[in-house]
């Protein structure tokens, strides 16, 4: 029995407001198709087939970032995956949205504009406070049920993730149910593993890696570090890694913010960490080139992947592990020149008879992009932050609200 009320508990033919997570990479203003659309298409199709009037809420980016765009393109991509038209209205709530919602027939689908375009969405508040917002108060009366399927944003207490659960009968969607059950259970399995537990940590957020190493240090035997965290740890050891020219300060800002903690981790858990011994960059003719850590003389270059000596050092550790978790890509795999690290580590994981869980926002996309076989992994999570919260045993606030709703 599930901890949630699920779609199995929902009577067909209702007015359903469903929150999903279509937050996607955006390149030059163009929204990139990814695994999230595939997974959510199943939920949306199931709801439509059950003759519900399906109104979809989702977010994209954050105000101020260049990924903060309208959901208009998402509607078309989602429609392709669902195999049915997905209508779009360029308002999250208000007269226009209400009109579009009321015009729906059973089995029809409508996507509302980016939830983060309303001021009510983002403040981190309690579910009770969010339930009082104009956003929730305006939309909720138009529906019979709220379905939250947005596992990957379940660590955020936003209006669309927690507020509606108090204003309407609340249900977990299929993705929420599957990801919650799997990720919560797997943390337990890792704790009980007898053999080596390894975690590949990449991505571009050094704060994430710090949380992981701090919280999972007792469970995970080896952390194989790549991506931005790999560069930052090497910098904390006083190697001149990265690019220190004004205007290119992603690494510098993150380094300043985290250098004390990085130093502490190196002191306390240094022997659990494997760090890059070489890096890949854009060399002559813009081709992939590599340089050994020891040969780097100054901070005048950007690195986009771990090098092949690092790959050769990491893969044997993977092959000897009983369980391997992945959080984030070790290189900028979106660029074919810099996919080697990500692909070779994933290939080693796929070939090893171990418990394997791949998570971290876009990381799952590399599996499809490089033709690896999804079936070689036990679980591919479409979540980043929420996946980490689950692994480290932190509460997922929006999942908890659904569980409480099912209990009451
Ligand atoms: C994600 O893509 O990780 C989720 O959608 C959460 O997005 P956020 O980190 O901008 O809140
Ligand atoms: Mg994120």
C-alpha cells in the first residue's frame, strides 16, 4: 500500500489540476526535449484516458535566468510525447486561464503558463500560508482534485507544490509514487550494503556535492568527483585549476563561497575522495585536448570534462562496487567533445553487476544521447535536488504534504 492517495483512488471524469516538472535545458531560447517529457506524458495520457479534464501546471527556470521562459514550447513537445493535442494559455491564473479551463471537455489537456511567473509561487512558505494565496484561491475552486506528480521539485515549498494539497483532495501521480518509493528505499539498501558503495559526483553546483559528502560519508565508501566540484576540490588544494579572468566568475564565486567547507572535507574525508588527475579543454582548432593536473600552470583555461587518466582511475573502482550512485555529469556531455568522462563512467556502471542509480537533473539525458541502454541501470531518476534529499534522508516537503493529506 502506498503512503499516498494515488491515481487508482481517483474517480474518472473529474476536473483535475496536475503539477508536473518540465523544467528543461534551454539553448538559445529553444527548450530541449528530455526524459521528463517522456515520463510525464504517461501520467498525462492516463488522466486524459480516464476522461478527466486535465489542467497542467509546471515551472521553467527562475526569474533572472535565461532559462526562465514561457511554457509555450513545452506544450508542443509534451503533445508529441502524449500523442494528443496540449492546449496552452499564456496565464497561470486569472480571467484568461479560467476561461480556457472552463472550455475544456473530458479527455482534453491544457497547460498553464510557467508557475514561477506569478509572485505567489516562489516564496518558501508553509503549505497553510500558500493555500491562502490568490493563486491557490483563484484556481482551486475550478477543480475537483489536485495531483502532484512533480517529484523533482518536491523539495521546494512553493504554492504549486504544497498549497493546492490543502485546498483540494490531493493525490500523488505515477512519477511521484515511483520515484518516492524507489529513492527512499534505495538509501536504506545502500546503508545495508556489504560491499563497496561508490558515488559519482559531478554537475555544476558545488553546494550539492558538499551536502552529499557531508551526509553520505558514512554510507558511501568512495566518491568519484568530476564536473565543477572536481575543479573546486583541486583548487582548494592550491592547484591553479580553472579560469580566473573577470566576467567568467562561475568558478570563482562558487569557490569563494565554499572553499572553507571544501578544505574541511579534504581534511576529514580526503581518503574517501577520488579527484581528477587530468582535465579536458578546447585546444587548437577547438578540438578536445587534455592536460595533466600537474602540468597546469595558471588559471587561464576553462575545463569541460575529466581526462582519460582520470577515467582510467575511476572505472576500476566502479567495477568493484556493490552499489553505484550517480549525481550529476562529470563533464559537459551536451557537447560531443566533452562526453567521454560521463559516457565511460556510465558504461562501466552499466556493465557492472551492481545496484545502479543514476540521478541529477539532466544527467539522465546523457544515457539517451549516447545510445546507452536504460535497462542496464536499476533506476534512472529525473530528479536532482529531490533525489539527493531522498538519499540523504531529508524530508521532501511536497511529498510529506501528500502523505499527510492521505492520513487525514
Ligand atoms: C530541477 O530541475 O532540479 C527542479 O525542477 C527544481 O528546479 P529549481 O532547482 O530551480 O527549484
Ligand atoms: Mg535544479
